């Protein structure tokens, strides 16, 4: 999978279920025969999936591989979709259960929450359909969400004035680097580990990434985390400790320091100033 790109694969639904304002999961721990995706519409829950753990909220998708223990506890009343799926490449070949875990396991985040919410709205409407028609609709919206994530991860050339705006398409290795940063953005992963995954020294990784995207890997990672932190501060009642845990920082003190450095206000002040 040296030339692996997320957008080379699409999900096809085999089962879907929608739950509203659940106070708790039926089981603290569960495993599934197929790839299973938890898509949070509102509320939050704590999860543990292998070495990945944290809090999932609106905008987060939790991808569980087959036969992998998945532990979870509701933090705030939870409304979410459960989608069981299979992955297929462009030639229609299915992904084996043991393949792609580096990319398809754990929490990912959608930054364009307005488009995500629109997809969720259409998925709820599709609940009225039956059989293959229902699965076809769900597959369509799930694929749109997945391709949205692929675009946000850097596989498509960004345009405009944002921090990732570039004039030329990055080399495949740096596209893979951007995908890995997005995939692991909310885990406590060290960028040295991502450099090692790419077969590069940390210095060479930073040099190549900045040449292609105009910012360093740590600047890109920080911007992703802060955008999620700002949204959680305004949309959720989570504590600073819970928010820091959900976006990959060590504790609330460290998040407070990073937030002050980049936003020039504390998280508490930001929440108070932007909350009606």
C-alpha cells in the first residue's frame, strides 16, 4: 500500500441504523463482523479502540475494523448513525478485513459540518425507504461524506487563501503525509512517527511538507486541532479536559496554552464571547 490514497476506496453500505438521544450503549464493549462506522449527529461519547481513545462529538466518525474490541460510554445524550460497510477500490475489489487498518481505523473528523449535517438530514429521510433502495441512498450519502473527508485530508489540491492553498499538486508522498496527519490529528501521535511511516527523517519531512503546502506539519496539525476545539467550545458543554482529550492534547492546561498562543484569548474567554 505504498501508493495508497484514501480516495481510491469507497464504502458500500450493507446495514444502517439510526439512534436518537441514547443515554447509554447496550454493551460497554462490542465487536463486529464487518467494518462499522459510528457517525455522531449530536451528543458525545468516550471510546477506546485499540490504542486510539478519546471523546467523539458532532463532526467525528469512528471507524471500527472487523473483530476488534470497541469500548464506549455515553458522555452526553447521543444521536448517531451506525453504518456497517465494506470498502471497494476503483476496480470493484473488496478490501480484506486485515488491510487498510492504518487508514480506516479510529476517529476521523469532518471540518465542513454544514455539508455533513445536510448529508445526515438526507440519511434520516432515507430511513423511510426499504430494502435495496434504502441501502443505495445510504451508500450515496456515506460516499459523499467519505470523499469530503478525502478532500479535506489534502488529497485534492486546495484553492483559495487558506493555510493549505498551493499552486501545484503535491507529490504523492506528501498527499499521503497530509492524509496521515488528518487521520491521526486527534490522537496523541508524535509527528516523528508519521515521518517514520513515510521513510523520512523529521527534518526532511518538515522541509518537503512545507515546500508542497506552504506550512509545516506541526502548523497544519495545530490548525486542525484548534478548529475542532473552537467548535466544541461553542457547540458542547464539555470541560476543557474533555475537549483536550478529544483532540489529542495531553490535558486542559496544555490546550489552554496552545489556544492562548494562537488565538490570543483563553478557551473560557472564547466560549463566553461567542456563546449567546
